[in-house]
C-alpha cells in the first residue's frame, strides 16, 4: 500500500488528497448507477411476474373457471409463461402462452413499462378435436401493474360434437388496473 501511494503521488503529483477523494466518489457513484441500471430489467421482470399472477387469479375470480399456471420462467430481460384455463362444461382446455420482454428497455427502445407482452391463447390439443388457429395477443404491463392487451382471432372453425363451431374474425382489447378492480374490454369483428 505504501508503494501504491508513492505511485499515485508520482503519477498525479498535482492532485491533492481532496481531488483524489472527489474523483473516487464520482467513479463510485458512476459504477453504482451503472449496476442499478443493469439490474432494472430483472426487477421489472419480478414486478411483471407479480402482475401476471394477479391477473390470472383475477381471471379465476371473475369467470369462475379454473386457471392453472403450468410454468413461469423469469430471465434477466425476458420471461415466458404458460397457463391452462379449463372450460368444464365443454370439456375443453385453453392454453395461454406469453412471452414478456421486461422494461424499461424493450426491443423497440426505451419504454416506461414493466413488460411488453406477446402471446397466444389456443385450444389444448386433444385426440378427438382438431386445434384451430390460436387467438394472438399483445400489449403492455405499465409501471403500476395495469394491463392493456389487444387480441386478434382470425375466422376459423372447430370440429365439435359431430359438427363445426365457426366464427368470424374477432378483435378486441382488455384493460385491467393493477389490482383487477376495474376491468374493461371491447370485442368486435
């Protein structure tokens, strides 16, 4: 340590102790700031996971349908989730798959969001039914945990009970506040 002090004094002879202390503090603050910024996507991912789980719980309460989270894999900047929604009266299961890109930096650049969501909802594959094209969705989870999604389901059909269930293109939006108390949606063709 004596040799380091001598080297520092020889290298920066004009710097007094106060100047070196200020430089050390500035460098320390910069390093701490960079570490904090690097950790933000992970923290945002943790918050997005909480919001995602709360939305699934709220879906169960609102619809009365069993919703089972099969897996949630959180990474540093991306997470994936898969859940099943059982429609007991129809003996059908819907599988919901999401890919979440954690904020505040998304592939589109800076976005003040917990996560950007892309995914689909489709019928689980069964031996007795052909699986139609899944409903696709995309949207955002904002910093407060509120969810805004838009979805699109092309015209398709489902072989069912000896016949076909057919529907026209379906588009819509879903907005839910962070605690699920206010949920709004719009569905149209």
